[in-house]
C-alpha cells in the first residue's frame, strides 16, 4: 500500500467542522503522507460534478481510492459524491439516523447550522471578543481590563497574543494580556497595574530554549534573545506565579487548542461558541 494518500473534506458551508473531525481521525494513522483537498460551499449539482471529477482523477493518479470526509446535506450533491471512486465517511449519516430514532423526531436537514448566522447574538459576541483582544494586546492599555474575563500574563513571546485571539475567535471570551518586563522584574513583585485584576490573572510559561528560539527569529543575536536572558526572565516569572498564587501553564509542547481549553477549565470560564 502506498504511504501517500489523498483525503477530501467536503462541506456545503465553511468546512471547519468536517476538517476538524476528519483531521482528528487521520492523526490515529502513522506513516501516511496525506494530500489534503478542501472543498467548501459545495451546494450545487454543478459543483458536485466537478468535485466528483477531482476525486476520480486523484484515484487514478494515486492508484487507490481517496478518503472523503463529508458533512453534505443536499441529497443530489451527495449522490454525485457517493458515485465517485472513493471511500466516503459521512459524519451526518453516522449519527443523524440514530439520533432521530432516539429523539423521536426528524432532523431539519438545514444547511449551515454550525457556522451560520442563525444565532446573531453568539456571532456578535465572538466579533466583539476579537476586537477586545486586539485592543488590549500586550498591555496597550489597562483601562479595559475590568471588562476582561481573563488577563494572560507572561514574558515577551510566551504565547499570550495568539492564545487571547484563539479564546476570542473560538469561544467568545474577552481576553486581555499584559507582558512582564525587565522593569517589572526590578520591582520584584506583581506589577501594581495588575493588582485590581488579580482574580482574573492566568500565567503562561515556556522553556528557556524554546523562548530563545522564538526570540532569535524576532531579534537575532540580541541580548533579548540570549539564553541567559531568557532563563533569568523565566525564573523570575515562575517565582512570581508561585509567590502570588497565580495559576499558570507550561506551553512548550502544548497546542494552542490545549492551552485555551486548560485555561477555560481551570478558570471556570464558560465557552461561548454556541451561544448557550
């Protein structure tokens, strides 16, 4: 069997759901190089025919059937894909029938329920949270920290900004961040600006070696990127976390998804993804 296979992600909307679920399954199979093809907004018979042709072409080129992960609703579109030379895994088919039986009612078969604008309040909350994260990045201003649901702290380049944006985009969490600086180290305590928000603080830390690599890309061969400077800042930072009883997470080998989930679970914040 070839160690190179093609996988298609097909959706009548954005494809976010099917890519997430499909990727989770593929990670369980080692030694295969995946050629990934995403086809979102597959919502017409003409598009379905084109997609089926792409699938058949890849089957010929690879010498084996592509895998197709699908969340398609339209039965006509589905028929074209099912007729193609592929191994199809339809997530709705896997669950909808049994759920209809259990719940005693048919599903709506409505397109785009997961990521559409059917819940305007939830969507608006996420957009507002993204704007908040951008406006309160790296301690630009602490005047809005009172509105924050969480304030991430850590030394420069420890992952605060991407984590705040992920919390906002995925969960609608109002997240701000504050960088711990050398000036803060000289003061040898929690920066005064953070005292009113102590119960919202959550720390990020990282290994000195990883921090050095990240800083080296930003400012090569600088004191800022030296291993000794990174070690000194991190030692002070972690001592501060423990002394002030600030919860924190080590992020070196942790994905941003895991970082965000850990923060939510440990801080007790409620996910806002579905507007519940």
